[in-house]
C-alpha cells in the first residue's frame, strides 16, 4: 500500500505537537469557566495607572529565523492599537516595542530542528518611558517568555493569516516572517504621571478619588472565536474575554479578518453583561 507524502509529514509532526501540548488546567468553578486564562482575565481600571495584564497587540517588523538569529539580538515590534488610560492615549498606535533573542540554534544533523527563544522586553509610552511586557497576562516577567517561540506550535501565540507558527517551520529551521502578529501584556502595574500626557495636574489628582470604583464587566464571545474586541475604539483582548469597563455608554466592536465587523452600542449600569457576536463572512 502506498502512503502519500502528506500523510508521512502529518504522522511525523503529530508526536511533536502532542508532546508540546500543555497539561489541562484544573477546572474552575462553573461561574468562571467561560473566562480563559490568557485574554479573558478582567483588567480593572485604576486611576493614573497602566494596569498589569493590559493587552498590547503587536506586529513584528522583520523576518527572524533560527538559521541566522544571534543571542542578544534585538527585535522591533509595532503597536497595532492605541492604549488609553482615563481616556488619554498613553501608548500610541505605531509605537515601538522590543524583544530579545535569548536562544538561537540552526537546524543540525540527524534531523534535529532549530531552536529560537524570544523574550519580550518593553513597549514605549507616549512620554518616552518604557513599560515592561510579558507573553501572558500575569506572566510575572519577561523571563517567563524565554521559551515562548518553542511553545508556539501548541499555543499559537503568533499568527499570520490565521496560521499557527508550526506551519512556518521550513526545513526544521523556525522562521517568523515579517508582519506576524501577537498579543503581549503589560507586566505589573505602572503608575503614570498624567501631566506628561497632557492632563492638567488638578484633573489627574481628582482621578485618585474612589468614584473610579464604579465598574461593570463585559463577557464577550463570538462565532467564530478568536476575534479582536474593541471598546470605544481601543483593543482590549480576543474572544472569548471578560473585561472591566466603567459604567455608562460604550461602543463594542468585534473584528476578525474575513468577516464583517460586529458593532453594538451598550449602556452599562453594573454587574456582568454577556454579549455574543455572530460574525458574518465578508463578501
């Protein structure tokens, strides 16, 4: 019986992918099962603070490959969506983010694949300060992302046109092409001097009042999942996600490549509001 080359390739990579799959996480209580660990963790607002776990959507600025990458080499990313604090842009669209190659080995003899580890470092704020980044919400530091490239085949941290990185392993060398996108997260709360972002000192001081505690939660799902969620024009995570918002009127937009944008204006008064966006294919 003849076996097609495609079947041979699939049988060859399946054990690798299975081996890289993370162990199942313990089941959360029923009321919390709709919120995945990565992008769905609520990020409560804090006055004058860039909050830990705030998602930052990035795009890599050049090709990087285990074939020629060097340890210590810096990699530039571009911020795809602005980030606001108190309605003020603190991270601009197009801002620079940086990562560092921490391990790079080209493919070797005996069919051994290359290795490529990247650690996220920081993103540049409007006031030229740097905010530390992590590959996962609550990741606890750039060091936790040292092996994130090696885990991409299992977690699909990076995507390019909807394809996971394991589809981009050419000849056993790991290659991340220019334009590949990923979501990083602010690592640790960062107190901001809002006067450096054009906010009057008196207004920044008044924001410290407890009135900012009026919050509600939005649980946003979509079919298909994995779509971008924007609230009032700012990217807040991927579906399914649960995010905190201030009470009042908000415009929620769910976007996914190849589908028509889903938009809803909602007046949030408190508690948790569940939204399910049924996305229609673009014609």
